[in-house]
C-alpha cells in the first residue's frame, strides 16, 4: 500500500472526553500549550518541537516514548511532565518511607518509626490572587520550621524530618493552596501522637495569624492522622500528576469541592474561557516554585541516589537498559502527527504492534510519504524476532 502525503486531510483533534490516561494527558498538554503560548513557551513546545532532524520512537522497559523532542519539565503546567515527575518522586518517597518504618537508614542501623500525614490550609477569599496566597503559604511554612519551639518539638517527638508537597485548587471561595506534609517520627503512643497533633495545629494557626492576620479553624483548615500504609503516605504527597488525578480532569466528577488545575485545563479545552484565564493565572503564580521538598538531611539518611530535578525526571532522552529504537519520523511527518494530535495514538500503536503499528497509523491517517520515514531495520527485525 502506498503512503499518501496529504495535508488537506488532517483529522481534527477529538473534542470528546478521552478515557485513555495517556490521551487525556496529551490533550490537556495541547490546551496548556495554547493558553501559555506567549508566556511559557517551553510548555507550548514540550513534546512537539524537535531538537534534531527527527523524532525517534523508542520501546523501553516502561513502554513507548519519543526522544529528540523538547521537554518543558513543568510540574505545575504540563500534565505530561507532571505525570513523569510525580512517578519519579513517588518512587523516591516510597523508598524513604519504607526505610523509615523498618528502621533501616543508609549505612547504619535505626529503629522503626511512624509516618503522620498532615494537611495545612489557610482561609482565603475570592478576591485574593493565587500569587498572593502562595506567598502567604510559603512564608507561614518557613516560620513554622523556625525557632526553638520547632527544635524542641523535633526532639520531643523524634521527628526525623518531613516531606512537603504544595497543591492548589480553585473553588467558590477562590484559590485554595494547601500543603500535604509527611512527618517522619519515632514510634509514638496514641497519647503522644495526639499531643503532636494538637501542637502542630496550634503552631500552624499561630504562624498564619502572625503573618497574615487570618484565623485558621483547626477543624477545617488542619488535618492530622497516622498513615495506614507506606503507599498511602507516598500517594499523599506525590499524587499530583498521577493518572488517577489527571483522569479526574476529563471525568464528570463533581467540581463542588473545587477544580484542580487539570480540571481547569479540561474545562478550558471545552470552551470555558473563565477556566482558561484561571489556569493562566495559576501557571504564572506557581512557575519556579517547588512542588515537593524534603527537610535538610532526610534524603541523605534514606536515599543513596542524588536528587534529580524536575527536568531530569521528565526528560525522555536518557537511555534505559533494554531500550530499542524501532524507527524515526522526519520533521515533516512528525509535525503532521503533532498537528493531528496523534502522539498518544502513535505511542499506543508502537507498544501494541511495534513499527508496523506506527506505519499502519500513519497510513490510516494519510500522514506520510514512504521516503519521509526512516526505520532502523536492524532494530525492527530484532523486535519482530523477539
Ligand atoms: Zn512538559
């Protein structure tokens, strides 16, 4: 069958809600790119703009991926990068917590400890901007960790350290930034844990009051409970870009509790101009801030690998053991695939049927001339032989 090259027959981007998590992420990234085209160009180029002459399709131990394209590395604005970053962080957090609860720090012996999950929020109104509330939240957390009282608390409850993640939603009362924090403590009795809960809650209310004059209602604006499992605790701080979170964006779940940035993106993609404006405000406010932070020394105690930054976790160009380049698309074909919004389908086809699946997809959408496609035949033969 001859491949045709017809720009006039591009298939329009599907507007109905996708159910494939990969498709959801890539569609949301397209929407984010269109919203941030003038302000965060890296997001608009992420996964599309070539850094060389061609885009290579690689089958690795974690499925198919594209190499040779730019990566934005934005955990806040790019759902595709956020998914990779969140998964990388989740694995790190899980290893750290596992070592803490089993009392096995790197290079030494320890005693088994507990993990507590805390939720910190602050009162907010519809008139406050996302940037203003982020600054208040960051300042309050900095003050929370300062002074003799915090040092004494660490000693009293054996707090080895903390892992902190910031999240943001938008609801009827405006922007709602909140912190999910894991406290790694000694093994605590119920009464000790209750005292720690009361102390942390009162300290949080005091620092928020001192910094902003806002009154935190402890029953609403603060939560504290022992983690029932290491995986639950890991998800608590590292679920930001997980499939389950992004999938909510395209589902018809109630938005009454506020919309996540991914839900804002989904609504923006469906023509909600207010959501489009809100996402742009949020992306500008959060740009440059860290999603997940560790207390000083905690990583060194439990993890042997040096910390990777968000870009390193999101970039697909680093080789993995077991990688196989099944083929590559030259510039013209690649751009047509991007414009047709077919990257997730391309990856799905590569995983299901290898290079033959990629070719079938291109033929079905009439996106390529035969000479525009380069295939690594040796690797292809290896794939089919395996
Ligand atoms: Zn990205």
